[in-house]
């Protein structure tokens, strides 16, 4: 793809991107295989496409026939710059301010200046001028129809400069509703913002309240992060995740003079390390606490909830009845000096706003095992922005939505979508693949979805799509959603879904109560779930059992609790209010399904010969890590094996009520896992609630350690 008319070929006889050639005549498709050597910017007459030197005369003449055929095809598509159309008066009257603008079929318009219309209907091609900075397209809705195509950058030439689509209130379409960017029919949407090498990373060093610099696992400049970008920082203490602005990317500054090596520190609450949430404070005063280190007390407080927030101010010699911890502020020693740091040239993020709480970074050693309990740091800004009217967003719970349906595709990468979703309106989500069936061209990658009234990203009746490396921040109800239960073979990978606090995102939606809220919500498990991370939601990764026969157009045609799993590996859930991993009820079976995921012959428990119909080999959950959740697990599951599973400092280490023997006869319910509770951590206890029944619950090479212990480290027959 090399600009208008967007026809390029790889060397040899294969088309580089054959999906772009549907509108060409057959003879052009057949002969175009001979065209080679097209440069990165093709001309309208194809004069810069040359034949290879070793072509015979016959081949050379056929080559020119191919060029002529392509030139004829391209001449049927007229290309106009929007500025020229307006100056000449050739743009329709509707393309003036306040009109209903149409890009006609057979025409390509280049958006080289901002546009403000009531509605925009794209029947031809609208291509954004990537050389222009800060252009804005404003409309009540933008609708791509027929064979229309909206292009804002390409993978090869992304939109490096700022570009904004602004969706206004006030216009309605009978098919897609109000306030949307969407496509129907064979419409296509390509949006490619400036690529970030990484959209998220982890803290490499713990950052405490009051600090303004963050040490990252990955170099911020190498990731493509910039001064002025907004970042989100996840909680690691069941508290609040917060947004900050990058003020500078530079080497670290030394820590201020302060207090080091204070005892029983649960959490550090100041940059100088002298204000701490201290444990073992039952019937103790901060005078006593500071005195243990040869220091004097400056102030004392009762905290709100195991954090650095102040509930009450105390005198230094005052106790707080019934508490085991207090915030004590000690005076630093007189000879304390600034701590120097050596980062070896590594650059850190300097923030415009100080941290309000402590956020863990790096690895924590638990019984000789290093576990990366580190806060996610996500970049929330992109060069392309889709936004809209939002003065009443938090009251109406109605924002813009994007959707693609029909036989086309949407490929959106490195774009920020904000103030989106429409609460309790079916199908109105921030990013939405809608009933596209097999769609390997459908991609949501590297996007930032911020502030959704209802769901961040939805895969609905769509298969073989890619949802990867996205950041979802404060999506109410659900971050990423597979909707009906027939969705298959989609790859959901390396996404980070964070709610600033579960009280923000836990809402009733579409007839579902607050319990059915999650960072990732799955109806059916036949999708690949790889290395995703969820923090701060009602539940983390939730495979619901509420819809045993599916939803919507799949209702009665599927059986989600019995769907075989895709690859489930490396996911992390932490600091969620209820469950981290929550699989509800999953018994994967051998199913005969058509290309749209509908079962052909039911979902029987037994085969015709009476043998167990459970999947062979068993479905597996690999390398899962859950910490700081109230619960982890499910009510019932069979033919599901947990391999190298880690549960650390959850209120219930695991929760499982019912299961069965494995159909494959060899798998284990848990193998090579680590179930622990670190006494130095203020949250959690060692308490594995296991199932009972007429089967053998199999553990192999499992470690149980730490405390405090609940009723027992391992309980059966709950």
C-alpha cells in the first residue's frame, strides 16, 4: 500500500495485499502479478513502476499491458483534496458546516483541512493527510457504507502527527444509533496512530507516597513515551490507581534526607521515608514507635484502610483503640543526608504530580522465590484521538461508540478513544467488532480506551480477530468482552485493564447486576488469553456461567460452559474486590461446531458409546498469577488443569466446589504450583478451599507456605 491509488506489489508474482483489489477488473488482477518494482509512492499514471531487466520481449509487453490495465482502473477513481473541492465549489453543499456530507462512491478525498459537519457518510474513500498536524473532523456521526473506506495512516506510514475525530451530539442513524464512528456493508476502517514500542510496562522499584519519579522496567524513550503524556499507575495495595503527567524523562534525582530502616513498615507514606504506616501498634503510641529508632515523633494519625490516607489526627503519645497499625511521622535524624543514586544512565519518569500512595515495583522474595508484584504503568496518550461531547458524560452515562459490522473490517491501532460507551444500550461500546464472523483483518492493537460508560472492547460474533497491547482505563462494567458465546479463535493478548477503584467501575449494565463486572468478561473460552493483566475491578478475568445457552443471536445455538479452552497463559489479576481469576462453571467438552461457532449436535456429557466426553487432553490454565484478591477460582470445573499456578496473599488462596475425574486419565488439577501468604504483607491468609465428591482431586509438586492460616491451609468438602 503506497498512497493513492494504493496499489503495490512485492517482488515476484504475489500480491502484497490482495484484499485491497476487490474493485479491480479481473484482467487487472490476473495481469498485475507481473508488475514489480513499485516504489514507496506510486504515481497516478504508474510511471514509476518498472519492469525487471531480465524480462523477455513478450514478458515486457505483457508487463505494459498490466500497467495500462491498472492505469485504466485507477483513472475511474478520482482523487481530490478537500481544500481544493471547497475552493472550487465542487464539494456538495452538505460538506459545509452544519451539513450532511457524502464522499461519493468512486472518489477519493484527501482530508487536508479540518471539517465540521452534521453527519459524514463515506461511500468512496476518505484518506487523512498524514503530513498535516492537528486536523479535526467533527460530526454527529461518521458512517462508512458500501465499499467505502476511511484511512487515517497505514501500518507502513502511520499518523505520526495529531489527528482528532470529534463526535458531536444531536444526530441519529436508524442502523447504528447516535454518536458513532462505524461501518456497515463492505465498509473498511483503517486507523494507525504513531506506534509505541510498548504501551505499558512495570515499576522496577517501589515508589512511595510523595515521590515524583518512577523507575520503569523498560526504557521510556525506547518505548516511544514522551514528555506531556498522561500515564496510569496501578495500585498494589487494594487502593486507588492514579493518573499522572510526564514532566520530564531524565536520570533520577537523589532521594531527600530522611528516615531509613524504620521497623514494621507496612507502607511508606512520604518521599523522605519518615511518615510510615507502621504495624504492631496495638496499644502503642508513635512516641514509642519513633523512639525504637532513636528518633522523635513529629505527628501521628489513624489511617483510613491500610493506606496513607488520614482518618484522624492523634497526639504523639495517644493510642487508637482496637487498631494494629498507625501512621507515624518521625523527625529525621539531624545528620541525615540526601541519598545519591546511580542508574547507569537509565532514565526515569519525572511526574508533574506527587504520588498519593505507595506502589510496589520489582520483585519480592517469598521463601526464596522471587515474584514480580509490580505496579503496571500504562501510557494513556496517542497521536490519534477519538473523542466527543462529554459535559454530561458522568450523569447521562452516554458517550460515543465505534462499531464495525457487515463484511468489511476495522483495523485500529495506537488510537485513544475516550468518553465512550452508552450505558444500558445494547451494542454501544467503545470499540466493537459486531457479527463479523471470520475476520482475521479485524484488529484492535495498542489503543488506549479511557473512561467508558459501558465496556471498553467487545468481540461479538467475530472470530480470528486480534485484540492486543491495548490499555483500558476506567471502563465501567467490563474492560474486554466476548459477548454471545460463539466467538472463537480470537487472540486477546498483552492487554492491561485497570479501574482506578472498583467503586468507580462496578455498575449494573444491560440487565446484569454488579456481580457481573470484570476486567475481562468471557462468554465461552475458545479464545487465546495470553499475558493480560487486570487490576482494580469487581472481578479480574471472569468466564461467566450465567448464560449456559449463550446470548443474543447465538442463544440456544451454543453451550459456553462446555466450550474447549484456547491457550490460557501468563495472565495476572491483582487487587480486585472479589475474584481475581473467576471461572464460575467450566466443563470443556468435545463439540461439533460450524464456522460461526454454533454447535451442530448438542453438548453431551457422554459420547454415544458411553465414554466421558471431556476434552482430551485437558484444557490448561498456565502460569497464572493472582494476588491481593478476595477470592480466586470457581464454583465448578472439570477437565481443567492449573499448571505452574501462583496464588499469593489472597483472602482465599483458592476456591473450588465441584469437579470430576479427568477424561484423559492423566492430568492433574494442580501441578507445579505455589500457594502462599507472606506475613509481611498486610492482606490475605493461607486458605485453600477445595472441592469434594466422587472423584480424585490431584495435586502434584505443590508448595503451600506462610500464614496466617485460615481454617486450614487446605480444606476439602466446602
